[in-house]
C-alpha cells in the first residue's frame, strides 16, 4: 500500500473557552428614571412644609423665635396657614430638585465617580456641578416658593396676594418683567452649589463609609444614619447663602435686588451673625427633609427594581 493512501492521524480540535450560562456577564443595570429624585423631594417637602414656611418667615421678617412665628401663623391664618404656598413648594421641587438629582448622577458618570469607592472630592465636584445647573433652572420656582411662603408675614399693604404658583409666575412676568425671574439668581446658584456639594455628596460618602464597616448593611438604618449626617453638614454650609437668598427674593422695587446692598443693610442693623439667623429652624426643617428625601428615594429605587423584576420595563 502506498503512503499516499494512508490517512493522516486525526488531531484533536483545540479546546474552546466556553463560559457557562450561570457565570455569563451580567446585564448592565438600567439607570433609574430621571424624575425619581424630584418625586422623592416633593413628598418630603410636603411633609415638612410648615417648618420650611417658618424658616423663610424668620429670615425675611422680624420674628425672633420659631415657636412665636408658628403661633403667629396659626393665630392669623389657622392651621391651614401652615401650608401657605404649598403649590410654590411643589413647583420648586419638580424643577430644582428633579434637575439636581438628574444632573448629579450624570456628573458622577462624567467624573467616573459612580463606584462606592469614589473619592470625596469627585463626589463634591459632581454635587457642585449639579447644583450650578439646578440652581439656574429652578430659580423661578425658588422665587415663587419664597414669595408665597413669606407673603402673610408682611403687612397687608405690602403683600403680593398670589393665588397659586402659576399666578405668581405670570404676574411676576407681567408686572415686573421677565428679568424678575432671575432675581437673586447669583446667591441662589451659589447656595445650590453648596447644598448639593454638601448634601448629595456627603450622603453618598457617609453611606459608602458606613457600608464599609461590619455594622451596617444597605438598609433603612444605614440610609437614616447617612442622611442624618448629611443634613447637619448641609445646614451649616448653606445657612449664609440661604439667608441672603430669602431676603433678596422677598424684596421688590428698584435697587432691591443688589446683593451688596442687602449685606450692608443687614450687617449695619443685625451684625455679622445675621447669616446664621434661623439656623435652628433651618436644621429642624432640612434634617427631616434630608432624611425623608433619601429614605423615600431609596424606597422608590427598590420599587423600580421590583417592577422591573416583574417585567414592567416602562420604568
């Protein structure tokens, strides 16, 4: 038999690397809806509205104590008076807060700060970027909220007497011009930068720090503790800009929007500590608001995860 008729020996095929289906690369998690933070903030702000109302009236009027201001509101307008301007609060939260939570998540992606080990400076920078954007977008809603809340603290002849948030918006444009929507935008953006750099960033930082210890899991206890710490940090950082913002936005007339003039007048009449006027009600308002926002947001996220697990991909 010739060699040409001899079949060559068979060589086994090279092994192929097959990944078992059980260890396949997991599907990338779909981002949460952009409006989730706005809904969480609206729920929280509705619950704490009486404290926010009292804080604004303390900053913008001559009231000295929180309890005195609360009693004055109930005495003059009844219990319903504690919810004066609630439509302005909703407008503000669904513009400013919805924008800041969305911008914060997008800024973290841009800065590669989405992992739990992201450094604090990246989180702070992402919060600052989000605050700058949201402060600008939400300025009209901020003015409307402050004016609606502070109206009944003024003498009757100086009140705006807005019916609701949209009436306030339309009348401002008609009576004061479109530029009135930008009143106090500088202090408001500055305050928004401080708020988001201190509140959003510190919450993520404290949450990651707590989860790195053996004492906390990703549950309501961890969320509560992290948000409590974030609320205290945010109140202290934001108090000066918050006071200036409220006073400028409550002013009207020529020359009343000057930040320098407002600071000079307040320094001459009240001293340097005027920037911390209303700190206690601000802390008492922002603390439960911060806790409620993040607890609600975390639960909304879990709700979205649950609905997606049921096949409701619309969320």
